[in-house]
């Protein structure tokens, strides 16, 4: 009989006792034939062109006012309210169960690991290798001993490699107060899936985060598809409109295969509008080649999507490694 090795909690509207699922959305599972078709159709794609050298940032120790520094892919450093938080930190050269095979890093991290400020919290959205890097978490435990916040089931994966980490596991809509009250972090729904291998599909939960601080609020989408959009309207209704949204804009092609796994830049702009974000930052592009689009395509598509909706380009920026963004809470 199948057994969930990560989580043995009660049934819910998104957990059937064995696997998590996306209520009200099409199934994310794909037949193996679809994967073979994708690989066959993409076999002649040209390699990514060379990218400019990474600008390596040196963050300050702490900041009351919000500073977001792009590390690469979905990894960002958030400095706000005197706290330092890392989202989906990956410093490894490849995002794969094998150190010698799989998608490799196309540019250097935007912050040198040894230049990190003291890290208080690490937010892990889900267990895919480009988001949950156990080697990096082991390094962070030695250097910083941070607390980790992640959706249900991911703690079992992390503790197997880094047993001493202090981990908070949360279901969708659950929250915890961080060290600096009244700062609060909530796990919010995403339309995605999870797996580390061939037999654990959807056995750990995935999600995004909503961070509320006296200096402003952030929505971190994590990996998500758009679906019918109900998730994002619910986030706006339950959490309020964020001052800043961190949204994926890459790893979306071909759409016939990826549309119920990853949004593209057009859908990212729609999510910014759905949640009512005053500003947005685009991540999840240009570092690891996971899908078929060219390396420069996501920011180009983003610019076109913003223009089509009449939104100033300054409101939604495609972040590059080492780039910093300082923002102020809106007065809405």
C-alpha cells in the first residue's frame, strides 16, 4: 500500500491522506509520453547565449527599511524590519539529485555566500531541486543557524540531511510571528506540485509566502501556474494587497506542457493586478535552463505585457543577480 514518507496529517481540502493536490484546478500530473514529446520537440534548440558577468552585491548587516537583493533564479535576500530572510537559497552549481548532471548555473550568485549578513530565517516554498538545495541549507546551518519556514512535509526531507535545523512547517493560510513582533509570515496557496524522486510526487506541500511587517508587506508566489486565478484573489482577500510581489517570470515554454506548472510573464502581470501589488519583482529566470525559452525572452515578454495593460515598466522589474531594490510601503 502506498505510504507518504514525509507527512501523516489529517485529511483536508488539499490533502487526500496520501498526496496533496490543487483544489478546483486541473491535475498537474503528466504522462511520461508528454515528457518524451517535449524532449523530442526541443532537441534542436540553440544553447543560451552568454550572459554578462554577474554584479556581486555586498549587503549591509541589517536594515529597517526594505531591501531586496537578487541572488539568482528564485533566491533572494530580504532585509526588512531588522530581519534578514533568504527565499529558496541555492548556491550549488547544479539543481539536480546528481552533482555532475542536470541544469547547471548560467551565472554566478549575486551575493557571495561568505558575504551574507546574519541570516535569521530561510523560507522554502517547495521541494524541487531549484528551490530546496540541501547542500546550501547545510552550509547555512553551520554559518548562521537560521530558522526555516516551509509548507507541510518538507521538514522530513530537510532533517534527513540537516537534522539540527530549527524548522517551522505550516499549512496553507497558517502563520507564525517572527522574532521581531508584530512581523508575521504566512504560507499561502500556489498552483504547483512537488517531488524529489520518482515515487514521492505531491507528498509534500508547496506554497508561497505573505510577509507582514511594520515597514510593509510582501507576497512571494513561489512556483505557480495561474489556473482559474482564484488563488490570487483569495490571497488578496485574506492577506490584503501587498506593497511588493515577488513573482516568477521564466521556465514557461512550451506552454502546452508548462501551462499548469509555471506562469509566464503575461500571467505574472495579471497576478500583480489580482493581488493588488503596488510593485513587483520578476524572478525564476536566466540562471538555470529548465525549459525552452531563450534566456532573454522573459524580460522582453514582461515589457510587452506591461505595455499592453498600460502599466509603467518601473512597477514590475525583472531582477538580475546582484541587483538591489529598495521600496517604500504604499500609502493606500
